[in-house]
C-alpha cells in the first residue's frame, strides 16, 4: 500500500475495483466541506461547494455525517448554506438527535455539558435529578467549574453513565487546532474510572443510521473524512470504503497510523469526487 | 486480608510484625492533616495537629510528602502553620522543586499550565520558546483556552514532553470532591497521543527522595495517606509499608481496589499514630 500515499495511478486502480457497486457517499463536514472558526463561522475548502453540487447531479445518494455539537442541526445547516453549500437539515446525521433517542429509550435524565447553542436539541428531554452526563464539544464551556460539576454528578451515581457526542481528539479552526470532546471524555473517564458510551462517529451504529437513511448497504457507500480514526476507521469497521482528505485536521503522519489505513488518500473533496465520478462514468 | 477492613486486633497484629525496624513516617498532607478549601484555606482533621506533635516527640523521623501544587512550598507551609501544625518548609517534599531539577538537568523550557500561586517556584527557569509543557493542579486555570494553549505547544513539538506534577484523579475540599491534575494529564495524553512523565506521587523517585532526606531505607518507613493509588500504591512499590486513612478523599470502595491493598486501614492519622507509637513502645 506504499504507493497509495501518493495520489497516482495505482491508487485509482485500487479504488476502481471498489467503485463498481457504489450507490452513495457519506461526507464528513468540518475539515472536508469547510474549516470552522473566525468571523463568518468558517471558510469553505476550495472546490468543496462545487463538489457537493456534482455529487447531487450525478445521481449518487448523499448523506452528511458529522460529530458537530456546537450548534443545533438547524443552525449548523443554515451556516453551511450561508457559506454556499447545497445542503438541507434532513441530509445530516448528527450526534445530538441520536443521543436524545438513547436518553428516551433508557429513561436517562442528563446533566448536560455541551455548547450553549446545542442545548435546544435537548429541549424535550427531562433533565431533573440527573442520572447520567452527556458531553459534547462544549468549547469555552469546558471550564474547570463545569467539568467539575459533571464529575460530581457522575461520582455520586451508583452506576455512572457518560454519553459522549463523539470522541475526537481535536479539530481545525481557521486559527489553529482546537481540543475536541474526546479529550474531555477521557478526562471524566479517568476521574471516575469508567468507560464512556460514544454517540456519533466512530460508533458503528451511527454510521449504520446514516446508511439506513440512504437505504443502501455498507459496501455500496464511500465515506470521505479528514479524521483517520473517527471517519476512516469508523466507516471501515462498518464495512464501508473510506478515503482520507488531506484537508482539515489531516496530518502527514496519519498515513502511517498504526491501526487505521485508509482505502485511499486524496488532496481534497473535489479531487475525491472527480475520481469517483470519472470511474463511475466508465 | 478480609479482617483488615475492620480496625481490629488482627490488623494490629499485622502491623506489629512490620513495626520492629521502623525509623520514620512519611505523611501525605491534604486529606490526612487537613481538608483544603473554604475561607481559611482549610480545616484540620480532628486529632491531626496533636498526632504530628506526638510523632515529633517520639524520636521517629518525619517527612511530609505532598502533590500540592496550588501554592509555593513557602505559602503552603505558612497556611498549615496558621492552622496549628508544627511543620517547616524543609520537612516537605513537593513536586514543583523536583520538576525544576528535571527541567534544568534536561535543558527543558516549560510552557506552564499551573496554579498562579505556584508560578514563583519556576522563577529562575527559562520559559522562552518552550520545548515542553508542565502541568500542575491549576484548578480554575484549567480553562478551555489554557488547556488548548498547552495542547498547541505539545502538538507543535517533534518530541512532545509533558511533565505532570502528580496524577491524582480528585481531592477533597471542604465543599466537595475536586478534579485533580491527573485528569488534565490524561486529557493532554489523549489529545497528543503521548505519555506524560509524572513528577510527584506515585513516582518511585519522588518517594525515594523523601527517604533520602530522612536518611532511612524504604523498609524502615511507613507512608500514611488518603489516596489508595498515589499514596499507598506508590509507597508500596517503593518498598515501604503504607496505611490508608479513612479521611480526605477516602471512599469505602478503596478497600476493594482491584490493584492496591493497603497494609492497614485506620480511621484517621491520630489513630494510626497511636497504634504505631504503642507498638514501638513495647
């Protein structure tokens, strides 16, 4: 697989074998469509706006699969539309709605440690007398006081339940890399000597729900993401082909990751889409 | 060892076998001498002030071994003196001075993520163009911004070095349990996929330096602490006998800890000292 590190003919050959039955694409958003942060909430990655249009006019099914938990899906999609993307709320699989389903199913009443802007997603969830903690990418809400409050809820429970909306290490904003929810999940796991339950990527169930929405099988889908573990590794464990883009949080050392090897590496989403559509046209 | 969970004759018999050659005691401070927090900076644990006096008049050597990094040793000892304890700076082994020795030996220039009040300990350390991160119990300084700044230093280094002043999970203040430095150490370890180097308990070298100060061997010393892993486990790995007090952060489940079994459990420091002195008098 040495050759796959360089975008060249052998890579394309590898892909083409897998592209025959492809019916849909699953796209990560942050680091693939755009880099978040800054005044407008982020900047599109060159070529990505057009790439999404091309997918939609190709006849391929399309689903966006994000661990974004700094905003409600509505607000998040509005931002992406403002940036120029052709995207609607119903095309997006996100952790907060998935967590709400779990909370209701298991009669869990959460103490929330999340971003202010995602709180409305939990509007109809009973939060009195909490018997679990839900953490998301709370960013500046990850103060010592707030983490301590969540810790005190957990350490006071006989059977502590921690639901984590993702387990990412960091993400890229326009002004640099930022710590993601996984870091604080690990902090609470260590503090309480417990294991969190991850809702969102790389959980298999999360990818599966995206595929169900598209009504296709794992082997009929390609995941494209910038996170070698949570996008690529998670999708592969679900049975999908997965490509890593060299945008967003991508770092060259990802291509020598000890546990995860992408099915292909591409410079950006635009390149991935061009390769895929060209092969499918044959 | 079932019987050792209750303070009763079999426990005393166990200890007495070990007490024959004992020449010195090593005491943890927070949770053993006093509970920190609140207006006066904490409250003495009943009987502890007298227990320290008894040790000093017994002829046993005495050393205080703390992971306290919310203040300089000077300020910390001043507070304990105000609370009524017979203690001087030279009797205290603490992580910050130990870290300074390591920084100098290895030409490391730290980015500090520590409590404001411990910064003076690092006054004569070169902190320009950092090539490592030192974290201590920074408490409210553990903001998202500050943890992110430390992360960005580490992720930008070719060989990231993280020195952690302890690895405790939590400690007890007068108003409840509080997250300790180990939680944030784990957070940065996960974020950067690295292993921190722990300065302070439970590092063997840290206990050894306390013994060296007393000029005694491990088998001649008893450690008394409230932390089953960092006090008891660390001291035992260094070859010392170790007792856990049922004060401070002690929780009943500590007595069924999967990895660490104290040589004895006592209700508090006063009780431990009474048992020890009584046995030594025989």
